[in-house]
C-alpha cells in the first residue's frame, strides 16, 4: 500500500475517534493530524459522563470550558452504581469494548448502596488518566475545580455531592494546591458531616494513608514551615484532616499515629502559643488533638499545671502575710517516715485537700535530702511498692498481665480509694513517672469513655478468648449450663458468691439468642458494675488534683504514657545527650562506664536508671529527653563509691584506674542505693 494512503487511513480513523468528543469537523481534523504526527495526546473524554440524553443538556461548550450543571443525573450512565463515580475525571470505557449505556442501573438504588464506591473501576480509570504535571493533567485540575464550584453553588448538597468531593480528594490531581484548598474549604463548611464520613470511611486503608500523609499532612507541614504562621489555607486543610480522622475512627483504616503532624510536634513549634489560642477560643491545633503526639500533650498538661501551681503559690504567699497556719505555706509539703510511709501519707493527704495543687515537696524525716524533684520521685516509687502489697488489699494484680485493678470485695474503705486516686493525680500533676501498670481501660474510664467487650482483650486476655469462643458457637449452649451470673469475691476475700448479670439472672440460661447480651453484660460486670464504688472514689480523688481543659486532649494511651512512661532503655540516646564535667568523651573511665552499662541486663539497667534519676521509668520522648540532661561528673579517686544527685540526674563518678574496679564499685553502689544523703 502506498505510504500516503496508509497515512490517510490512520488519520481517518483518528478523525472518527475524535469526533466522538463533539468537536467541530475542522478542529477534529487538525487534531487528528497532530496526534498522528505525535505532537498531541488524545483528549480526555469528559462528555461521556454527561451525555445530553441523561442530563437534558448538550455537551460542554469549548468556549466556556463548563460542563452540564446536571452532573449528578449522568453518573449512573457510566457506572453500575451512582456513587462509583469519577465524574468529569473519567475516560470513556468505549475503547475497552464496553458500552457505558449498558452500565445504567436496572432498578432504583437505595442511598446506602449508592455510597458503596466501586474502587476497582475508579482505579482502572485513574490508571489511564494523565498525571497532574502534564498538560492534560492541569485540565483535570480545572475540571475538578468546576466540580467543586457546582457543589458550592448547589443550594442543598446531598449524599452524591459528598461522595463526589471525597472521591475527588483521593485522586492524584488533588495534590494541586488550588484544587486541594477548594475541596478542603467545602468540607470545612459541610453541614451534614455524616455524609462525608460515610464516603471517606469507604476509601480503603491505602487511599486513606495516601490522603492523610501525601496530601493533607504534607500540605500542612510545608505551609507551616514556609509561612511560620497560620492562615486560612492551613485551617481549612486541618478541618479536612479532622473529617478524615473521624472517618478513620469509624472504620479503623490506618493507625492513629499517621495523623500526628511532624511540624507541630517539633521542638521548634510554639506549643504554648497554640495552647493559649485554644483557651481564647481561636483556631488551635489543640482542637484537633489527634495531630499531637503524647509527649506534646504532656507538655500542654505541664503548661496548665504550672499555671495552676503559680496561682496557688501566689495565693499562699499572700496568706502567709496574714497567717502562720499550714494553709499559708506556698508548697504542699509531705513529711513522712520511711517505716510508716503509707500511714503518714494517708493522714497528711486527708487534711490537704486545698493544698495539693501547690508545688510538691517531700521530706523524709531524719534525712538530709533537699527535694528538688529527686526525693519526690523516690517517695512515689516506695509508695507504689507498698500499694502493691497484698496486705494493703485495695488493689490486686492480674496474674496474666501483672496489671493493677480494683478489688471488688473491698468496699468498706472508699476514702482510701479516693486517696489512691489523689496520689496518681498528684504524680501526673507534678510530672513524676510511676512504676505501676494499670490496664488501658482504667484510663479510658477516667476520660469518660464507656468500656466495651474489646477492652477485655488486653485487660483479661483469657476471659476475652473464652467469651470470644462462646460468641462463635452455633450450638451446644445447653451442655455448657451457663446462666446470667458471674462470680465475685466475698468481702473479706473468703471464697466467692454468684452475682446476677440481669434481674433473676440465675434462672436465665445462656442461649444462641441471648449469648451476645450475656457477653456484653459479663464484660460490663468485670469493668464497671463490680467496682463502680471503688472506681468513682478513685476518680473523685484523681480529679481533685489532675483535671482541667488540657486533659480533654488526651486519649487513654496518652494518659497511660504520661503516668507510666515507657520501658525502652536507649542508652545510645542518653550517651549522645550526656553532659560531662571533669571528663572528656575519650577518657578511659568514661568509655568503661558506657561499656559497663551496655553489658548490663535489663534489671541492672533499671537499677542504674533509678539510682541516677529516682525512677526506673523513661520519659515519653526517651532517655535523651531527660530534664535536666544526664550528667557524668568527676568525683574524687577510686577509693570512693559512685553517688548520685537524683534531683539533677547527676552521676558522680570517681576516676577509677581500671574497668574491673569501676564495675565492682558501681555494683556496690546500686545494691545500696535506697535513701538520701548529700555528699
């Protein structure tokens, strides 16, 4: 065949194909020639989404670049469900041999069904579309803006518009700043948030991760770093991120940590200013606390506590000019004897209700330690050891998890439970870590959350597994002989007695019809009803010391970390942030010290940390974030034992002549470390 005839044939085929795009003949012919010459790409078929027969209007005019305002009526022509919708961002499926008209719904579709997005088809179409950086990709951005404009001008946007925005937000072109901000602005002012949440909750884990990290978070971080201030664009994008957060909480698509924002968790960010904006009712990231890590929330809590301490301190100083009473003391001073630690503490806490929010000072009677923080840390450590003593009887340790829980049989001494709550609150209020392990459900309850069956998974794993197996049963309930009762310990720990989970529960057998109710009631009994009096007393004591607006920012996991810290001994981070006095990093004794620490097992490392800081718990940000920083200070020759100033995290290290002597002396010091005395 003549090459010219072959060229004409290919141009003619392209012309026939291009005419489907409703272009004038001359323009279609010119475009066909350019495409054959490789100078232009095939145009994007947006009109197939809005055919004249579906919308009652003709295709978009080339001069205006606008498509039909009746876009919602044409979606079902292309997809089997109205909300499987890429809208104006879709290419025609005609090239795949699929007739779009054949995809029209065969019956009326319910709203719930329409909200089920067919992401397989969406992905199929996206793969064939140009990227945002290309010429046609920029046109896709324009079409997306047209869509947002139509949603904006709709007097009553509904479920389909919500799906349209959420789908558009997940597509590659939403990375374009103008389009992203347009979508986020609409989401920010959307009235029926349930619609948006339902649509976003269906996008899948991969798309949710991309949306949160690659679009919303990336924009917020870059803009904050660039502007070093807030603007409306950041506020709108954060609002959209908040909607994604709510959808993720409902669907559990990605880990919560993905919503943490690097920019506002950095040391350079002015978290105090953000907290003050929140208190003043202005835009603040505190209103979107899921963006903060636990360490940042702990800092906000410390800010609040320092303000309260300062106010209490100033008020006490004013009172001191008019009175010599204990109420006029600017500090909350606890004077305790080691041999009567618990009794002394209980007696003084009982009469200190109005002073517990003042700065805490602990004095061990007969000892010379001056409390700049370290004495208080040791006090709490010793106190928690006594609280764990079975003779005390208020709390019991779960065998499987070694977590503390309220003793259901102990209901006579509710005041003691209140005092325990006050001590826990006092530790958080003063920024002191406790070597205790409460189940996560306790912190959920403190924050006002209602426990569910799933909370048993970490709290009582064996019971959870047994109840889960019971839930999976299809038959055989009669053989189990279960009724709506649970066993509870007698008041003085002497045996157990049955407790009804519902009125007359002893006469109600568990069957396939009521097994779910039985499981929920059993879980509720363990976590709520059996210890309700004890917990309410504990919570009342806790709230008297530790409360306020800042606590609203916390999730249960955050509060757990603030009280218990983490168990992760990163000695490399500690070494990197260590301050040396009298030594240089290359001195043999310094190198021997770090080698010895590296050879310790976990128990020895715990002892060393407690010896130096007064606690074996690690701050949320790790050992490198100790305040004040860890210091190695030269202290005499090898005839002396190492000592510590726990108030300042200082390890006083003699200049030992060899590693063996250093190891022996350190071991002696750690084995005899209880008690305070200034060197």
